[in-house]
């Protein structure tokens, strides 16, 4: 009996011990699970916070970039000099909206243009090529009839295309910066007594630094009209520095500035003509009439042999005195003929 009681007591003790160990193990496992869950939750929160922070930082970084890209795309769509912009599609659809009849002697060029556009040629490039003679004719009229001066015909015409690409306000700002840098640098370079070619290269260096400073200022202060400028119109404007230098070799600085200002004025007027949508649609629909009209206008300009309009203003006092003298002379001759009678 004692042995049975001892065995039962021993079994009961080990049962109690085993239950206690199992309970302790279960509690420890639960605590470990809770601790792991808490650690995972903290880690997830930290990861989420880090991801949120990175996302916000990325958004902060990408937001201005996205805005700049969007503005650049808008400028590209509105720019007739860009072959990937919306203007190409607008002009091509305008051709589709106005079909022409069968091939005839008066629409050969129209047929060729429509065939080229259908094969993938940018329609806006065709429009610029057709408008460019009109711009050159306007420059010729302003010089031969009006009396404005300038750097020939080619420079104002090309400058007007650059202004169409950059925008008139942006083009004028960059042009003014180039001119200011050239005016400031020229007296400094004159002291070094350099030959013409190294002096022009140094002048272009100063102009490039000025434009770079202007671009950096535009980037810091987010000036859209400076950030959206393309490289090729910028180079066209910078290269005008050489013409300014050559003009100052044979004229005073005041005369050079006057010629530069009149070149700028002519280029602005021509850029307004190039940017006219009505004219763009007209020249692409009626290229034969456009070219014939340009030829007729230049023949008429060449036949003009009178004084220029600005010369009438310049010599108005002399012309008024001459008219008074002719009037007095006519009156004297009339009085003399009356006395003879």
C-alpha cells in the first residue's frame, strides 16, 4: 500500500511539474509572439514612415521637375519651329479640312506639299520656308522704303525666327543681356589691344558668361521664360555680338547701338508676322500665290526711287523751305508775266 501511495504521489508530482512547465512554456511563447508582433509593428511603422518620407521627398523633388517638363511641353506645342509640337498636327489637319481638286497648272506645288506632309514631312517646316521670303521682303521694305538700318537682311530675318521660338519677351531680354555684356566688355578689351579675332572670341566669352548667369538666376528664382529657352535660338542671339563688333569698327558706339536697336525692332515685327496663325494657314493652302506675291512685292520695292519715309522726317525743315522757295518763285514768275502783259 505504501509503495502504491508512493508511486501515485510520484506520478502526481510529475504531472503537476509537467503542467507547470507546459504553462510556463506557453506563457513564454505567447510573450515572445507578442514581443515579435510589437517589433514587427514598430518595424513596419518605421518602414512606412521612411517610405512616406522618401515619397514626400521624391514628390518634393519631382514636383518642380514635373512642372518644368509640363511647361516645356506646352511651349513645344505652341512653337512653330518645333517639329514635335502640336503646330505640326494643327497645320496638317488644316490641309485635310481643305482638299483640292485634280492636278492642274495652278496647284502643282500644293499637290507636292500635301504629298510630302502625308509621307511624314513636318508641315510647320514648310510653313516657315514659305513665310521666310515674306519676312525678308518686309526687312527689305523697312530698309529701302522706310529707311530703317540694320545688320543686312539675313540677320533680322533669322533673329525673328529665334524670337518666335523663345517668345518675344524672352528674346528681347536675352538680346538686351547680350548687348549689355558686349557694351561693358568692349572698352575693357580695347585696353589689351588684341587683334580682331581674339578680341571677338573674348567678347563671345563674356557674352556666354552673361547668358549663363542669366540662366542660373532664372533657375534659382524659377523664371519660366528663361528656363524654357532652347539652345539654337540662344546661339543665334549670341552670334549677333560679332555683327555688333564689326559695326563698331566703322561707326561710333552710338551709331552701332542705333543700328542694333533698329535690327531688334525689325525682328520683333517680323516675329509677329511669323507667329500669325492666319498667315500660316494661308501660305500652306496657297503656296503658289504666296511666292508670286512675294516676287511682285520685291519688284515694286525695287522700283521705288523716292526719298525714304524717315528722310522726309529728317529733312522736313529743308523740304518746307524748298516748297516755300518754289512757291515764292512761282509767284514771282506770275507777277513778272503780268507786268509784261
